[in-house]
C-alpha cells in the first residue's frame, strides 16, 4: 500500500484531534501542519509546523484536512482546489451559501475529491439508527427531534450557534431520514452579549412530510446530544455523546387504569438498549476520507451535501429575521 502524505491546516481543538488520528492511520504520514498562532502550535506533538499555507502546498501533500475557523474555509479551500489536493473541510462547509457554492464549483471544476467533516454521520448510534429506519423497524415515521445544548465553547469566535451546532442536526436529520428540508421556521436569542445568536429553536418540514424540531443552544450547564425519532411502533433515542441507541416500544397491554391510559395515549412497552460496536467517529470519518482518496467507494459527505446544509442554515437565519416560515433555497 502506497503511503499517502497528509497535511493539516489549523491546530485548534478539532485540528489537534485530526492530527492525532492521521498520525495513527496505517498508510498515512502526517508531513506538516499549518498554524500561525504560536499558542496553538503546542498541539503539534512533533509534527513540523508551518506558518503559511503556501509552504504546505510546496510539499505537495496527497491529502489535506482544513480545520480552521469557518470564515476562512472559502479562501483556503479555493487554494487547495487550485492545487488539486484532495481535502476534507471541517463542517460547516463555509460561512454562507455563496462561499459554499464557490467551493463546490472550484473542486468540481478541477476534478478534485473533497468532502465535509460532518462527524455525526460516523457516530455508531446514528449509523445503526439509520439502518433500522431503512429496514422500516419503526413503521411510519411521524417526527424527528434533536436536542443539542451545553455551555459556550471559548474556541468559537466567528459564527453563531446556527452554523456551529445546528449544522450538525441539519445534516444528520436529512441523512438519517433520507429526505431534504422543505421549509423551516426559527426563533433565535442573544443572551451572552455577543453579536451572533446563542440559541435557536427550529420547526421544519422535510420534503417527505416528516416534522423535524431542533433545540440548540450554548446556554445550558448540561451538555446534551440527543436524537429522537417517533413512529407508529414506538421511538428510537440516540445519545451521540455515549453512542447509545435505545428503542421504546409501543405496548400491547392495555391499561386498566382509565385515567392513566387517557393521559399516556399509547401504552408503554419494552425498552431495549442495543449493544453496538463503538469506534471513535473521527477515526471512522478519516478512514473513509483516506479510502476515498485511494479511489475506493467510501461513504464521505460530499461538498454538495455540505452546500445543502449551509442552504438550510441560511434559511434559518432568514426565518429568524422575518419571523415566518421560509422555503429552503428561496432568497
């Protein structure tokens, strides 16, 4: 197996994790990282650190991970596309729809492989959930809702909670359900004194008619990452922090307590927590990227997938501004 020479741009919190795993993958050599911030260079762990992307391009790596702040993705990504270097761009693809479109066009025009780091697609609980839904284990699906909340992360400086956190839920919802977003309505709040939103509540409808709701914020002392899918046979609950997947089955035993039966609606059934393998999602994601670079048929998140997520995020912004439901893709 030919050794692939890898580069990484950005050694922040996510970039350091990418570097850690790239160094451990068989058939991959991490040759250099680009990080102009002296404080962030402490996470290099022996990898040569460059101060400018042009220095990395001179080394002609076989692949690259772009893990810089979202606002820089477009300018740096265009350089990588022109250099024809296969690239994984950390999510979200870009800070607005126009910039995301430019990246899609540039990589496609240069016929270069690129993907987006939507890591939730590689979470074992969500992969298992998606397979079970595809096998119609839930029957007719009524609703999917997510909760993603926790304290404000000091690492974020250039985007609000819609682009930093809600893009996780947008992508995973569309992927798990196998359906794009049709329309969205959003309310936001600004509670931490910053110019960007730190809370968003979303009600959306997918093109197949499924209702989706998302609660996302940086205001909670409790960190939570939960996905719930309800259908006519019960509901699946995925905790992506622990990669646990549980199934709450609709019961078949009628309740003789009339008041309780009326209150609960459907009756309670068995609850099952599935035993599933739990590899680290980031390692699974990077293995898929490396395999795609080698020419294998690999489950990467395409740039067009990333563009669709950015389009939904833009729709959320427009909805919050106008106070009404808007169709995704309409300006």
